[in-house]
C-alpha cells in the first residue's frame, strides 16, 4: 500500500473513532483486543503457577516415602488427612535398635512350668515358664513386662532417666520401640501402649516391635498414663491435699483431651471386662477408711456403687482378676480377697490372702494371682471361698535380686 493510501486510511479510521454518533458497543475492536490480551495474561499466569508446583514436587520427591500402610510420610507430619477418630498421627521416631543375643544368654535348666506359673524378671534376666532365660541388660532397670505376640514388651528405666519401651522376641533379640519418655503404660491385652512425652500424650498398637494406628493429643499440665480401661487410658495426677492421687480417663477417639480430674478417688485397682467400669477407692463420707467403689470410666469416673465395710488400706495396692470376679487388695496389714460379685449388695466380706502386695502382681488365670510381697517373696493366691496362699521359690535367685512378675496375655 502506498504512503498516501496508508495516510488516507488512517485518517478515516481516526475520524470514525472521534465521531460521537459512532456506536462502540459490542463491535468495539479495541475492547475485543483488550479483553483478548487480558485472557492471554491470565493463561500465562496459570501456566506459570503449574510449572512452579511441578518443579517443587520434583525437588521434594526424594524425601517423600511410601509407608507400608500406603500413607505418604514427609518429615515430621502425615501428608494425608488422618481419619476422623485419629486426632493426629505419630511423629517420626528414631529407628529401632536391634540387639543380638549374647552368648550364654539361655539357661534351660532352671525354671519349670509347674513351679512358677508365669514368666518373671529376676534382676536383669527374663525367665520363662519354659525354662528359658534372656538377658535384658540393654533395657536398664525393668519396671514393667507383658507377654506379647511372639515375645514380650518390656519397659525399662535407663541410667539417664525416663522410661523406654523394648520388644524382646522369643529368640532373645530385642528392638527399642520408644526412646526415653516421661511415662509408659501397657494395656492388659499386651498389644497397646500409651505414653507421655513432654507436652503430648500418645497411644498406639505394638505389633512385634512396630507402632501402628498411633494417635496423640496435648497433655494436661499434670498427669501420667498408668493403665487402660477398654479403649480408654487411665490417667493419674500426683499432688497433695485435695488433689492427691486423683484420676481421669483419656478416650483417644474423642479428639482433644480436656481432663476432668475426679476428686475423692483415692485408688484404681483395675477395669471390669465391660471396658467402661473400673474398681477403685473413694473417700468415705465419715471416717478415715475409703470405700470400695464401682466407677463409670466413660462418664468422668462417676460413682455407681460403694461398699464401705471391707477395711481396705487407704491407697493400698490391689488388682482385679481379668474376668472381674475377684479383687486382691491390701487391708489391715494383710492382703484381702474380695468377691466382687457380691461385694456391693451388702453381703460382701474379705478373706485373708497372705502378705501385703507390692506393685508387682499378675493374674496367671481368672482365679490365680502371682505377686511379689512387700518383703520381696513371690506368692501365689488361689481365689475361692477359702483362698489358698503359698510362697513360690524362684530357682537361681537370692534375696538381693529384684523380682518382677510378667503379665500374661489373658485378654
């Protein structure tokens, strides 16, 4: 196009644009051009964002691992949202430590199944009813032990303090499940564990040394897990005066834990098989001796029934049989056997059951209790209308060896 023609076309275009009678409306070419430009810019922005996200994912692919349960793990937190009943999943724990069996660990000539009906820990050695002895020197001072799937769960106190959890396999090898934490409680089924670590509470299933299905929540200012009732974790708060030894129950599936410490609850002996009721002590309205009580663990340890004539020691040791039939507890300087099926209907009495208990006791069956007396002797109590009490010798031990009874898997 010639220069004169180009100039003439330009003038005509400008004249039409300046004409007030010219309708811009929907046929406005400038508007269409501007709109098109804006759409192009938006597309470019979206494409740029996608490219940044893709680059970031590629850069972090090396730290994302696939766990056995197909959950993606990246550092200290789960990438996937947990199920509604799980408040928060377990943070990363240091790899477990496998400890080989030392030479000479096994001594198959000492114990027999007929002399000692449950496994016991003598000093730093686990002795089984089958005649096997396993050295637990790596655990430290053993404070709890429970029979588990193809082995045992053992809680130890290392010299540096705290509590550690170990899985000891039947071949004598061991793995550290938890490093040192504030407190550890084992469930009666030998599969679940609860612990406090600083400002957090945790619970999980232990499957041959591996933690599964873990949950956690904020821990109260005071309070430690001490045992289980059904799916709940029994918490105890130490203190003095009106707050001395009060209890509460944490139900992990309820979400955030807000403690409701039960005043007047002096002791918890153990749960009943229904998974919601516990047997304990509550302060009597008159007098110094507490009353035996059934407490509703689901509803803030509400008192359901009491029996105040059994002469049990305030805050004395005691334990409930797995079937909920019997209670053996300290009273009047001796251990007392109580039939819980009639204890709360006005016919309840207690029978002498031998020396007072220490905190080491386990039921070998629904009616046979094995415990370490306060004098350090291993005792067996067979429950019945007239309980049978006998001292059990432990082969290869002396008076200076600390004894601990291993809880069998009865539930």
